[in-house]
C-alpha cells in the first residue's frame, strides 16, 4: 500500500479534529459539543449524503450492476451477524453476542459519510445507489440479531414483538432521513438542486470536521470502559471489521468495476452501528450490555476504519 495514501488520510483536517477530541478527553479538558448541535449536524450529514446520492442516481441508468449491488448489500447485512454470532459466543452471553453481531452486521452512517469525504478529497465519483445500499443494510442485521437471541436463549421468555422490532428498524430516524433525502434528490431537477448546493455541498466538510470532533470526544470517554472488558473484545473490534472489509473489497469486483463503489462496499461491511442498533437492542434485548457493544463499535472499530481501514480498503479495491 502506498505510504502517501495513508499519510493523505491521516492528515485529513476532518480526521485530525477527531484526534483532537480524543486528546481533549485525555487532557481532561471541558471541551464539548452541545448535544442539540451534535444531533443537528448528524441529521445534516445524512440529509446531504442522501440528497447528493439521489441526484447521482437520477443520472444513472438502472443496470444489473446496481441491482447486484443492492442484493449484495442485503446479503452482507444478513450473513455477517450470523457468522460473527458464533465467534462471539465463545466468550459472551447469548444476548451480548446477538447485540454485538447485529452492530457489526449493520452500518455506521458516520463512517460512510467520512468515506465519502475521503473520495471527495481524491475527486472520485461514486454511484448514487450506494446510499440506498447503506440504508437497506441497516434493518436486516438488527432483525437477524434479534432472531438469533430469541432462538438460542432457551431460558428467556421473549416479551418483544418481532413486528415491532422490524417497524422500529425501518422507521429509525437515520434510515428514514437517508431514504427520504435520496428520493427528494432523485426527483429534484438539476436547477432545483443547484439552488441548495451551498447548503448540501459547500458546508459539508466543515460540518463533518465539527462532528468528528464530537465523535473523538465520545470515543475517548468510551475507550476506558472497553479496555476493562479484556483482549477478546478489543481484538474482535479490529480483526473482524478488517476481515469483512478486505473480503468485500475483493469480492465486490465480481459485479462492479467502479473503484469508489467497491471501496464503499468495503467500508459498509467493515463498519459497525453505534446509533441504530443500540436503540433497537434497548427495546428487543434489554439483557444485552450497552457498555460492551457500544464502545467496541465507537471507540475501536470506528477510529480504526477512518484511519487505517480506509486506505487499506481503497488500495485493495483499486489494485
């Protein structure tokens, strides 16, 4: 892998703001992003990505590559939780294994947004359908994780309704916003899109830098909790995403020739949800420990992917 590729990513201003957030926690600084501001910025990033993806999709012709891409995303969201569950059961309970498996089968919208910024930095275009792939991968993994818990926990009298879990997964705010923005971008004309371009495009990198600063602060606070869980959780949070991302960067070449799309597939497979899945598991699997699966996804997997993971997956997709 080219050293310049790694250095370019590590010196990305948005990423450096992430490290600044971690440093602030280690120095016990009172630096903090207000919760309402952080929520607004996350909604803005999803809206912007969805809208731009819809615009790209409106200029694309429905092809077998797009259809295969959508199906491939769904297969990943179903298969990753299944195989990771049995690895996790070597050390964790049924509830914790199911919750962690669901998190690693689902996707991190923030990691995806950061990957888009990585491509923008290199002035590379990606298929608009990749936004739809991201949205479609959110719900299946949550459902699979819940079903695994329900099937293997023989002593647990399940009180949750699977239809409620499915509804919660599909109507989750981030999923609804990304799909809605994708549709709005798809139906909007080029002239209409140009009218809001300063908001959806020009401000994007600045908002991403502030949001990654907030993510750095949050990750820094969660890291200490995870280190107390032992080496297995730490190793899983690095090795499994690396395996998933590497395999998908290569396998996606079977139906796609677009380097950017293959890179994004790898990022989606390697990322772990720390927003949608924890919200769903509080409802469906209250026995699962959030202080385990949340720090694994946010404090270890997320930083790994946006620092070392992205250059590795991009190199594999390109060469």
